[in-house]
């Protein structure tokens, strides 16, 4: 039973570039320690079915190819207002085929300008692969929406606001996970554990960008919204967050950063090397895939524990299997914390969780002696 679980866990860690749709040439490039992925952008004004180029960082021969591609998408109604679309495009650039995120930002409707109805701006962000960009769809949607209030048909603020903003899309929307892993290195396990256990993380001695990076990493690694939660679970999260004595503190005024109130477990520690290796290869898409696999494995283990608890209500043998599972998965503290919150209104299940917590406590004491 547990051999297959160990095998499944190893498979989830052993992500390589093929899992995020990289070809052999890209894999060779990412194997180098410093290898920046090229990123590009283009922005057009869309009016009466015609596209007008406003700005682009693409080579001059590639931009008309992109414009032709977008025109075809628009004519087929494949670009809906405010909804990002990701695909692979082939252009006259070194990469030849590249992932392309496109979004139509519709011009605000006005009674004074009824002729502007349906007009807007098409923003294109290009880099990496289609599958790689899909891992960052939420971040890309949010970043492009940040342009909504500053775009005008005349684009008088192109050089002061729009161009600098678009130039930073890759750093701001894709590289934040990489920056956090580079900052924390082997200490990233503490951050993973904090994300799973709803722990508040404080960052001191750092600039606002670093604080925002850590907050976004925590949000990306958290299971909130992905697992079944009720008001009790929400209350647990709030109570843990309000207990300042348990806050994970990252002091960036030292190099490397100093960690206080650090807690981890074997499950989180087993993922550290995969994160560090991907960061050394300067591959943010591989990093995000590893993070998604980490969350998927945690969710699978939570579902397994819930199933074992239901079975243990009727069978002592199932309770024994539950103990073995918690011992082998390496994530028992987090799983039981979440199970306690979810089963608080079910006396029989709650009693089983108490027994399991006592078992884990005895196991921990045995390890210390």
C-alpha cells in the first residue's frame, strides 16, 4: 500500500521540462545556471475591425506576423473582452515558436461616443511556451487589467506609463516565485509549511517588492479555495493568523535571511531540492509546475486521510492503517490540523482525530529519545 504512495510522491517531485512543454533546445538552454528567457510585448488599438500598432518590443519583421495572427483571432470572435487567451505563435524571432498571451481590453462605453462601442486595446505578452504561460494565467490576467485605467486612444502616456509597465510584465508576473526561492534557498521548506498550515508570514528588513513576492508565493502555495472549507476552517485560519507567537518571521536585513519560529516537516523538506534545482536553472515555468505538483500531492493526502477517518469510524484496522498513513506521508501535522477543523461538528470523527494526534505525538517523542 505505502510503496505505491511513495512511488506516486516521487513521481510528483520528479518534474522535468517535458512536463511544461519544453523542447530539447530549450531544455539544453535551461540546464545552464544563468539563462534568461526572452520576453516580448505588443499593444494595438482595435477600432472598426482594424488594428493599429501602438508599441511593441518585437523585432520589426515579427510584428506584422503577430498582427496578422491577432486579426484572424478577432475575425473569428476568439478574443473576448477582458478574457486572456493563450496560444502558440510562430514568428520571426530566435525562439520561432513562442507562448502568446492576448487580451482585449474594451474601451469604456460612453453616451457621448457611441461609435467607440466595441473598440479597445489588444495587449500581447510573449515568452516561454503556451503551457508555461498557462501556469501563470491568473497573474497575467491581473497584470493586464492593471492597464485598464491608463489606456487612451491617443496614448500620450505611452513612454511615461504604458511602455515601462509592459516592459516589466515578465519580471512582475512570472519571476516572483523564482525570486523567493533564490532568496530563501533551503529555507523555502518553512514557507511551504506555513502556506499549508495557514500560518501568517512576516517579512522584515526588505523592500516592498520582496514583501509582495513572498505574499504571492504564499498565496500560490496555499490550498485555500482548492479544498473543502467551512466556517470552522476559516475560523481556524483566522485564529492561527492572529497568534503572533506562531508567525513565521523572515528577516532580510541579514544575508542569508534569518528565519524565526520556523516549522517544517518531512513532506515539505522532501520538496526543497526540487525547488532549489529549478531556481538554479533559471526556469520559472518549471518552478511553477513543481509548486502545482506540491499542492496536488498535499490535496491527495488530505483526501486519503478523510477517507481513512470515515473507515476508522467502523473498523479498528482502518484506524491502524490511518496511523501508518500519517507516519509515512510526513505531513501528518498539517493534515490533522485541517481535518480537525473540517470535522469539528462530527463527534465520532473528532474522537478519531484525537487518537491520531496522540499517536503522532508519541511517535515524535520516540524520535527524540
